[in-house]
């Protein structure tokens, strides 16, 4: 759903969209991050976050 929202908002030329998905939703976070980050260094922090188990 977040990817659809981002696509619809493209004409507004937003610089960023804060929290398009909840951080607890790791599957959606992976999908959104993969669509917006391009270099391996951009993705590194996302992969590290996803690989870290959530703290309770």
C-alpha cells in the first residue's frame, strides 16, 4: 500500500515521506526500502535492521 501511495504522490515532488510503513512491519519495510534505496550502502543499514530481532 505504501508503494501505491508514494507513486500517487510523485506529482507533488516530495523530498521524503516519513514512516510510510510501521517499523514493526519488517516485510513491508523491506519492500519500501528496496524501491527507494539504490546503492549497497543505502541498503546495508536496512538489512542490518531487518536481521536484528525485535526487542521486547
